[in-house]
C-alpha cells in the first residue's frame, strides 16, 4: 500500500535530517579542538620528521576510504574555523582597504556602483580574500598534513622545510600585487587617452582587478619553492631548468596574460618580469640546495633532455 511506504520514507528522511543536525554541534566542537591542537600537531610532526633517522625503514599506516574521508572532513573543518577570525579581521579592515584602493586607482571622484547591494557585497568579498591571505599558512599546512602519511621521511623533510618559504613568498606576491603591480597598472590605464575619457571605474571591477592580481601573484610567487622540490626529488634537475629556459619564459608570458586582468603589454610585463626573475632564482636555489637529489633523473625517461632520452 502506498500510504505506509510514504510514511516510512518520511520517517527515514526525518531521522536522517535529525541525525545530521544532532551531529553538527559535535562537528563544530571537534573542529575547534582540532584547530586548537594544530600548533602542537605541527610541532610533533616537524620533530618526528627532522629528528628521525633517514636510514630507518618508513612505516605507512593503512587507512580505509572512510578513514581518509573523515580525515579530509576534519582538515577542511579546521581550515574553515581557522579562517573565521581572519574573515572578521578582513571585515573590519574592508573600509580602509576600499579607500586605499580608490586612491591607488586614481578615482578622485570615487568609485561607481550600479546596484544598491554592491557596497555590502564588496565588503564581504574583500573580507574573504583577506581571510584567505592571512590563513594561507594554515591552509598549506593542513594540505601537507593530509598528504604526509603517504610520503617517505625524506620527502616529508623536503616538504616541511619548504613550508615557511611558501608563506613568505605568498605574502610577498600579495604585497607586490597590492603596492606595485595593481597601482602601476591602473595608473597606466587611467592616463591612457585621459583627455577624451572621464575615468570613473566601477567599484566591483576595480576591487576584482586588485584581488585577482594579488592572489594570482601570491600563487605565482611559489615558483622557486616548486622548482626546489622538483629538483630535490629528482624530477626536474637544475641543468634541465637551464636548458628549458626559453620554454619557461614562454609559459611565464602565458601565465602573466592569465593573471593580469587587462590585456595590454605594459601590465603583462609588470607581472612577467618578476616571474622570470623568480625562475632564475629557482635555478640558483635548485643548483645550490638540491645538489644531491633523492633519486636520479636518469630513472625518469619521460623527461626530454634527461640522460635516459639522450
């Protein structure tokens, strides 16, 4: 009969929803506890990684798919709760940041809006980007900690040693985008045909211009760290980096075109030149600090230019 079936299905749905609602406070508490324990876990993992004997055999703990998903959920919840105070800081500073962006954009008469809700939406957008920028060390650590159980002690040592530079380079890229790249680009654009155009840019477009350039440069500035890790584990040694320099410059130009919101050559050069300098810095770092890779490039025949393909 259809009536009992419908009743049973509704009861199951109600119990399932009630179970999810009942588990929500426990997830919140577990995530808050995980966030509070994050510094201790980080210190313990760093101590075990750098004080352990590299000659000892690596022991990998086997985990089921459910355990992996639970671990991933806990890591994501820890990141979310860690970003909440950063979001509050960004919300408080959003007004000052918007005023500073207006000055850097040469919008002397103010930024235009086309919708009554745009001021509120821009405040939340700026706060979200500030939260990601301030919380990047936590995001990177949780990602690395999730992947660490499947790595050898040597691989973890290389990865953990690069973590401080990841945060510093990201903040350096964000600062370069905010204080140099975006203002220079907007100054150039605002003075182009200044006599014929009344420069009153839309507020959402200018804010997106700044935030996209800042986050894009923050990620692009990770290039030396990526090059060091690839050279250290033997995938992409320094001599191949030098050999492929012309292809790297081409890829850097393409990346600059993607990162830069505008398409003019001047703004592309503002982004491309620092990335090229970072590539050259990455070659030097790989040559100095990755002299003894964990595996030889001879064992990687898929790399053109390696000894296995010559």
